């Protein structure tokens, strides 16, 4: 442990020693002087600090100073009652302040104690209590504001962390000051009790054991008791003042002296008005003319001087408010890439300090998309919408609503994934998948789970819906800037690959089209380098986007096999050989490679695909496998049934995976 780490333990040990071990009077003098200097240091420290919340150790310092004063009171009381002498400091305090008059000394001590207890300590305690309450009440809103700025991209993650830490420190500071103020108040009460004990105990000790008369004992011990009380209450008053300064200057910036001078100088009329009034009162017959006129003249001079400093230069003209720049106007027109709007009743889930709340889940969601899909989602802005129903929410992509739902606070969503028992609830549908569901009171959650329902909390409902919307619209978020970020990341590891491809072979816009097409079909971009390598080879044959996408998919056959679930045994759907041959022949005859089918036959094909999907898709998402010539066409057909079903060509399947069809799609001609 370093020397700094030993300061507080050594201080605590010294306090205990002062209480238990009788001290010589000269050591007590040194400690009393140290106590007074410590109080002055605390006052100057608080006054010169930029912000009170920066002094996180100040409440603990107030407690340590209070403990030291209590220990010194115990030590001085021991000396007063046993020896009738407690050192020069206490004796000089009693003689100097009291002037040898015990009654005057007691009155002075009583005035200082009352000022400290009734005025300073009680006021500081009340301010600390209110400040702590208001700071804690405002903490969720301030943290939400930080998260909103972070989600909007106005600040960095590092700046958001710094602001959250600042909010936490401020709340901790005012909470600790609320408790520290009560220590100071108790110290003032203890001072009165100790003076009474010293006075009565000392007088009895002097009469019974010191062979003094009652008058002599009272006079002697009264001066000592008053000196002891004053030597303790003066530093206590300073510490109380320091605590009051700390909790009453929450909005000031910079040190206290500079703030007071700056704010007083910014109102010269107040200084000049007060000076003129003092001068007028000083001229009234019978008044103390000299002091009133001197103070009034000083204030009037300061006010006129401050006014001259604040006056603008003669040639300066008042500047008109700056009109918003076109850059600001354009920026205000840019919609959020992704936003979640909440009704008034759902704002509780947007609290960043709430464990498992919406901001925390959104951060986890962004990390999940980055690892699974290779796409870094833009910040998701969470905001209130007065246009929504109190229990409704909306998901916006590029400023356009892409999904809407409703959740009930205090309830959980029980989704029926199969046969389940009856439970009381409000009928509803799962916003993400449209499954029948019930909103069940939170206290019936266990009952719903036992009955066989899948139970989801409101935040998970919103997040699941957001995931489905993002999967459907993820390709819309692949813009030029995101593509450039990907290229820059790949260039660091494979500079030759990127420099040869862009812009020499393909432009960034052409690469963007390919990446968007891949993401639209659910292909993860976790191997961007492999995609770029495949594009470099395929572009020598043709720069057609469809051709580039096909070649890129072929190069990603291992990734497609894994991401589609084929490697984990997902059910496989194929077409009847006769139907497959007919589709391939129609595609080869068509100019664009898209089979031209009769409307009646196309409708039967869609119905057959839907029926086979319903038959096979029990607990797992199936995978369609077909010839590469008709993959795009089959993808279009399957999308009408379910956009979540992957469609792979035979060339896109890892040869090490054995295909065992779980269903064959047939169409009767």
C-alpha cells in the first residue's frame, strides 16, 4: 500500500489514541491548532473548486473532521477535570474572547453555537436534502438525454460514458452531503453538552478535590470550559460553512470568488443603486455620516466602474441573431436511420438506468448484428411520440414507419406456440410474427408458463419486433458510407485486394449494389474480403449486378451452408425433378433468365410451396435448394410465402453436407 493509502487509516488510529490515551497539554495545543487549520483548508478547498461534485471525498472529510473534534473534546475534558489546565490554546481562547468575564464568554460561545446550529448547519442540511432529492429525481431523465444524444450520433461512446459518470458522481456527492450535514448538526449539539459537563464537573472537582471555593472554582473552570468550547465550535462553524458552500453553489462554474465577482460585476445597476441609497441615508440628520457615506461612495464607484467595463465599444453595433446556416437546415431534414418511438406509458422502458431496459437491449442488439450479419447498425434513437397511443410504439427506418405494435406495462405477452391451457388475459397478437397471444398480468406469469404458454416481457416484445424489422430492412441501411467503412476495414488487412478492385474494376456504387443484394437475401457480410475477391474475378466476365451476386454467393458456399442451417440439419425442400426441369427450360428460353409461366400454373406453384412449408416447418425454418438457373425465380416465389426461408442453389451448398430432402414440391399440370 502506498503512503497515500495509509493517510486515512493512520488518521483513524490517531483519533482512537487521542480518545483513549491521556495527552500532555502541549500535544493537545498542536492538535487543536491542526483542527482549526484543517477547517480552514476545507473552506478554501470548496471555495476554489471548479464544481462541488468534483470533490467526491469532501463528505468523508467532513466526517473525519467531526471525529477529530469529538476526540479533542474528550482529551481536553480529561485534562480540565483532572489537572484544571488544558493547554495554552484553550486558556487563551477563554481569556481573549471572554476578557476574563465568564458571563461574556458564555454569551459569545452561545451566540457562535446558535449561529452554527440554527443558521448555517440547519440551512446546509435542508439544502443538501433538497439537492439530493432533486438530483436523484432528475437522474433518469439526464441519462436518457445522454443516450438520446448517443443514439442520434451527436456524441461518441466515450463522451457518453464521461457524461454518465459525471451524473453518477453528482448524485453520489449530494446524497453523501445529505448525510454529512447531519454529522455536523450532531457535533453542534455535542459541543453544548461538553461545555456543560466541563463547567459542572470542573466546578465540583475544584471544590471537592482542588480545595477551591465555589466562586473560585466556577470562575476557573468556566473560562476553561468556554475556551474549550470556542476552540471546538470555531472550526465546527468553518466546516459547517464549507458544507453550506458546497451544496449551495450547484450551478456555479469556476471558483466561488471569481463567480461572485463576475456575477456582481454583470449587474452594475445593483451596485450603483445600493451606493446611492447609502449616500442618501448618510445625509439624513442624526445618522452616522462618515461610515454611511464611505460605504455608499465605495459601492457607487464600483457600480460605475463595472458599468463602464460592461459597456460596448462606441463603434460596435448590436449583432443580429445569426441565421441558421444551410448546413444546419439540411442536417435538420436528415431522418434518423433507425428510430423507436414510444408512447407516454412506455417511457419507463427507455430509462438507461433500468436493468434490461430498452437502451441496454438495443446496445446488445447492435453488437449481435455486427457479429452475426457483419453489419454495424447505425445508432438507434429512442424518443417519445405524442402522436402515438400511450401504450403503442413505432419502428422507423429512414424516417418511414416500418412496424408498429402495442405493449401493456405491468403485463407479459403469452404467445401460443402450440396447445396450451386456458388462462385469463387480454387477447392480442405477437407484433413480430402475428401469432395469437394474450396479455397476462405480471403476477400470473408463472401460471402462464405452467399452462404451456411462451411468456415474453414488454421490452422483449419491442426488441423482437425491432429485430424482425431490421432483418427485413437491413439492406436499406447499407449506404455508401457504410460500404466505405467496410472497404477501409478490409484495406488495413488486404490493401492490394481493395486497391485493385475499387475503383479500378468496380466503383463503390457497384460494390454497394452487390452488398445490398446479399444482405437483402440474408447473407452475412462477415467475410467481406471473400466477397471482394469473388467480385474481382467475376467482374472480368460481366459487371451485371445479378451475375456478380451469383458469383459472390458461390464463393461463400461454406458461410451460406452454415448461416442457412443446413450444416445443423435444417429440413431441406426441393422440387420434383419434372417440375425442376420445366422451370430450368423456361428460364433458359427467357431473355432475362426469369421463367415465363402461365398465371394458373404460377398460382399452383405458390400454393404447393406454401403447403409443403407448412408441412415441414415444425420448430425449424426449412431451406429450399434448387438449380442455380432458377434460384432468383424460386426466391421470389418463396418470399411470397415466407421471407425468412433461405433459398440456395446446389452450387452454394458445401459438398461435405449430405442433402436429404424432407419434402418435395410437386405441381399437377
